[in-house]
C-alpha cells in the first residue's frame, strides 16, 4: 500500500480536489490519502482563536462567518449532484456549529484552541470523502484522532499508532481509498492536539512507517525539493534524488516543503518518500531513499529564528566536565541545541526554542560567563557529500559568501552538512551568493 499526502494548495480549490480524485484512482491501487486543510484555513482558524484569546467574541464571529462563506461556495462548486451537495452542506453545518460552540466557550483555553485548529483537516477530509462517494469511488474515512497519538513530550508513539491504525483499518479493509486527516492527533490526556504547523507531512510519514508502506508520496505545489529556497532565490532547480540523511538535514534546517520531522519515520522503516507536484503530475519530483548520489553540493536551506548563546568557562584550561554541565542544562529544559562551536575555554551554541532562555542563562551563569545572546540569527545549511578526504569544499563555500559576516561555522559533524550562522539581515544575500558560487 502507498500513502499519498496532499497539502493545502493541492486541495484548496474545488477543481484541485477534482483533479486529485483523478490522480489517486488512476492506477486502481489502494491508498491511504492524507489531506491538509484547504489553503488558508488553518491560518483563518488561528485568527478566530486569537480574537477569542483577546476576548473579542464579536470579531471571532465575523471571521467565522467569512470562513463559512468560503466553504459554502467551495462545496457548491465541488459537487455535481443534489445528494452530494446535501452531504457537503451537512458537514459544513455540523463543523461550523462546533466552531460557534467554541466561540461561546468561557474560558477559552489552549484545549479549545487545539480543537479549533483541528477543524481545517476535519472539514477538508469529510468534504473530499463525500465527493469520492458521489463519484462512486470505493472509499472510507479513517479518523486520525482514533490512531494518531503523541506522548507527554509531543512525540508520536509509534507502537500505539501501528496497533490503533491496524485496528481502524481491519473492518474497512476491502475499500480502495482511505482518507485521513494530516496534522491532528491526540495527547496523553485524550485531548485533540496537533503535530505543529506543516504537520500533515509528518502524519503521512508516520502512517507510512506504521503500515510499512511501499512508498510515501508528498504532493505539493512545486516539482520536488529544490537546491535552494525558491521563495528567495531565482533559478533554483529540483533535485532528483536525495538520501534520507540529506533530506532530513534539509527539512530540519528549514526547507519548508517538508515538516522538519517528516523523514525520521520513513528512514527508520526504510520507506522511500517521493515529492510530487499536483500541478504537474508528470514531473519527476524528488525521490528520497537509502541511496545517495555522488553530487558534491546538492542543496541549501535556511532555518530562521535562531538564538546564539556564547558561554565561557570561568575555570582556566583543561576544564573537563564543562561541556557536560552545559548540556545538562539544555537537557533539563528540553531545549534542543542545533549548532555548537568550541574553543579551549568557550563554547557557543544555537537554539530555536527560547521559552526557557532566561532560566537556561541563569543556570549557566552559576559556573560560566555569558555574553548577551544574539537573537534573530539564521542557520544556513549546505547539504552534499563532504567526505573527510575531499579537498577544497570549505574554500568554495567560504569564497561564495566572502562578503557576508559569519558568526559560527560547523563542518565535519556529518559528511553531509556544513552549517553557517549569520544575522537574519544577511539571510537573503547569503542564500543568493551561495547559489551563485556553488551551482
Ligand atoms: P503544502 O501546503 O503542500 O504542504 P508548503 O507550502 O508547506 O506546501 O511547501 C511547499 C513550498 O515550500 C513551496 O511552494 C516552496 O515555496 C517552499 N519551499 C521552501 N524551500 C523549498 C525547497 N528547497 N524546495 C522546494 N520548495 C521549497
Ligand atoms: N494545516 C496545517 C498547517 O497549515 C498542517 C499542514 O498543512 O501540513 O500547518
Ligand atoms: Mg507543508
């Protein structure tokens, strides 16, 4: 079985939904189809939520009415039969009544906010599945909230997902198309939760891993992983093949086409991931698998909102145990460290989760001297084959960005990654300069 995921723009217009019906049924093979919310819906739901947090229910009602009008028009254009449209109307009516009940909930808490943002995927999947029924496709809904579970650290519980998904699939196994929600899940309290923005990619990979799929396909609005961020750099091009390790680095370090955690479940279970373009289905896209190619420099990505912390040992030389104490503090506050550079008495690290920054700084100060952290930094990650005995790579990279001030450099941690830290104001220039110098 294959798992195919369609993102917001791929389901964002009635004619797009109609064309993905064509795509998923063409080969007659069974598939699990993971859908995102219609493009713009998650943002609209979050905006309703913001009004409610600001205790402005009237504003929330106006925004909800505008969103509902969008869905009313959408379903009128999607369905061809009165019966189909009737089903669509019943879905929209039910879910917008629920939005109204959330608007009326006092106090409106994080729990309600998570129920609110889940509605994008709940709407898109029900609307699409009703459309498949109208078209006579053998299909069923698999409610993600019945099987997609996370633990107290927000980590998906793979064994439980496998067991619950198998139980959900068994009674409907003779169907051809299984439609499910991306992004949403349940937390240990049994409440509705989510896998963070862009999380539908992660859902697809978790399902692909859980059922040991033949392949996971991520369908989006571009013809695969490009060699650089196409929103910032002109003349980028798709990369045909990437290894799991290379794709994981690019996703983690900011290539928006994939949620940062997408590759992990696929890699663990050895399930290939193919990135495809809904607008141009015949384009090759990108195949991500165990295999690597020999191309020296493959792609560049950038991760925003990075904070750099500069730590100096107050003891003099040979202070072993210093790094251990430093990292224990990051562990205590569950704050991942992305980049590290060291000298004899100093260590600099970067983080992107800053909720506990003050507490981390306070505890570090007990045994170290700190400089003011630099906020608003960007990690630029260059991915390729940088084997240890290969000469000339660092000079190429540094020469390409010789006019950009660099705060930190990390080289040699893996054979696939060179990372540079620059101030956010230099991000676009750095990506463009690297593109020119390296490709
Ligand atoms: P979806 O809604 O289908 O999940 P996203 O907007 O999350 O789509 O991801 C696709 C977008 O990612 C592309 O339109 C492109 O602008 C952006 N993007 C950023 N970096 C890259 C890259 N290296 N390769 C391809 N797309 C990228
Ligand atoms: N709808 C969610 C979001 O906008 C998840 C996704 O699209 O992947 O972030
Ligand atoms: Mg996405």
